[in-house]
C-alpha cells in the first residue's frame, strides 16, 4: 500500500470536545487524501472512533461528531493508489494493547513493511487490512518495553521509510517524525489547546497559531502537563520531500518558514528565465500549476489568463486507481475557455508530468479550442524515478520521463515546445539546502535505502 495522507490532532486542556475542530482540520487537509476519513477521540477513559470511505463531509455529520466526546481527538484522511481502497485500511487504527487502547494515524510509507508484517504473522498476529499503519500499531502492541513511549521508540527503530504519525492514548497525544523528516508535521496553539497537523493550512482553519514544525526524528508528547519532546533518532541528513513543495502541499501552507505559494511562484519565474518563448498568454493547469504560471507571467511579462476551468466538485483525477477513470477524468475535470485561447500562442504551465496522460489531453483540448501554438512548461525537473515514501506517482515503466527524452515527451504530448525547470533552480526557489531535501524521484538518490525486492517491483522497465 502506498499512502499519502493527512493527519490532524488536538489536545484540549479544558474539557471541551475538539472533534468538530478536527473535522475542520481534516477538511483543510482533504487535498492529501480523498478515499477515507476518520476521527478518534478520548474522554479520559474510553476511545471512540468513527471512520468511513469518502470525503470528510460524506463521512461525518452532526450526530457522528457529537458521539466523539472527549478532550483529545485525532483525525486522518487517506488515499491509496494501488486499488486497496477498503474500509479496513481507513484510519485512525484503534487497537487494544497492554498499555491501554490506542488510536494511530500515519502519513507516509514504510519500505520494509512486508518484512515487518511477516515477522508479526510468524508470531501469530493477524491483520484486518493491508496498511503499514496497522503494522506499526501491532508492533507497538507487541513491544516488550515497560513504558509506552519506549514501546513507540522501540517500534519506530525497526521502521524504514517515511512516517509522520500521531498516536492518541486515553490521556496523551503523541507526534513523531521519521529520522529523515520526509513528510511534514507541525505544531500549533489554540487558546487552550495544542494542535498537531500535516500542514499549516489546517491550523489556519481552526484559528490556531503556528508554533513550529516537528523536527526530523523528534517525538513530541502532549498530556495534562503540557508538551515535552526529545530526539529519538536522527538520520545523517534531513530529507524533506521536495514534491510537497512542487505539488502535494496546499499553496497557503508554510513549511519550515517557506510559503509553498511563494516557492511555486519562484519556480515559475526561474522557468521563464530558463525556457522563454514568444507567446500571447500564459495559462495554468488548475490548480496545481497556478502559482508557477503567475511567476512565469511576472518574469516574462506575458499576460496571465485563465484558459481552463476546473470543475470544483471533482477530486484529483490522478488519485483514481484505474487508467480508464483517469482518461475520462480530464474531460470531467477541465474545460477550455475557447474565446480566451482561440488564435493565440499559448504557454501552459503545470507542476509536473508523471505518466503524461493528462498533459497530452490538455494540450489537445487547448489546440482543439483554437490555440495557434501550444508550449508546455513544467515547474519541476523530469520525474525519472518512482517514489517509495508515500507519494505514489508510478512505476518506472509508467513514468514517461524515465522512458522518453524531453524531445520524445514533447512529441508524445503533441506540444510545439516543452521545457522543464532545472534541479538547481528548483532548489533555489525553495531556498532550502538541497542536501536536506529528498530529490529521489528527480535524481535517483534515495535518502533511505530501498530493499531490492521493492526496487524490482517498481523499477522495472517495459
Ligand atoms: P500526467 O500528465 O498524466 O502525468 O499528469 C500530470 C498531472 O498530475 C499534473 O497536473 C500534476 O499536477 C499531477 N500530479 C503529479 N503528481 C501527482 C500525484 N502524486 N498525485 C496526483 N496527481 C499528481
Ligand atoms: Fe518526495 Fe520524490 Fe522523495 Fe517521494 S521520491 S519523498 S515524491 S521527493
């Protein structure tokens, strides 16, 4: 299972129930996963959980939220891309352990989960779903450590890959990030409560102030005495996922002091410097390409115009598991403004090309709408390698840039020209030291070594 999810938790120091705020938080993190949503809450003695398939507002209503009483609550939104879209994999995972009942929500992907799962099965543990998160929960439950926090650290020491996790016990909220800090996680403060969230956009929605990011390899424990933290393990280098900046995070989020919108705007500016072309208008593939298109227009002095309208009520087409739905998805999702593009030389900006399916259809749509020339510009370098850390792009065989040269991709897209942002300027746009970013899907340098079995699954060529 590959999961790229959103997590959100609140510890309220008064007795007020934060379940509704967690609901709003998940609502703001909906872009991180649309397949299932869930909230677990503790009232000090019992943990209750409600989860279901679908969008946050489809899973919850007033009645189900009211039932989640208690001053601690934890929520999760999930997407999987390999077809195992089943309720058993919805989170939070709630299990009884000798440390008491716990609820666990995980964003990221373990690269050694099959081995860990098999070890547990050998010990007689059975599983209801197929997610990594259930493996982590079962490992905690079977730890030999006396103390619960030691059991968490002991478990995580065996986990390889990306994990930003929030765990809820009957009286504690615990947040951890993997030693490389691949997925985001931050801390916020609300009147009488502390908040943990995948992204700051979800702090904003509940009116919480950003306090700081959880550091790589840090474990944060919030209980009635407040917040305490320690480093449980730190990798040689931090390796924050650059794709969060390119595509995944919401543009209104701030990660480690960098506004995602601004980083994307700069990517667009550098893209215009690197790949200028004479044209009448700059347009974006909505919504992921918008900030970079604004930057491209600002730098090139070519007017930014809307050329495609997105149906707001559709999720990200990429997230749908089958190719058939993906193909149909583009027309379901996007429609050109014919009068805006007719007779013009058009520059289309998008953040990335993965399989090329969507991009090819977009070029066609714009041409059919009457554009004279269609120039495609991408605000990140070619996506050459699969991700094993929770953003499931594709296998190497499916990645168009791993199989075709830039000119081959241009031909496939039927674009008049194609230009990608360089890695150097991508890093400059984020103003984050390159050595502290995961760039593996762009340069093949995986910060956490990938087991051979997994490599052979995803790295094969057609
Ligand atoms: P395609 O042309 O089929 O490769 O699709 C490219 C589109 O997919 C771009 O608009 C990207 O914004 C989007 N995209 C990139 N990575 C992902 C991802 N992990 N999940 C969903 N969509 C993505
Ligand atoms: Fe992010 Fe790419 Fe690294 Fe995956 S491989 S964590 S998408 S930078």
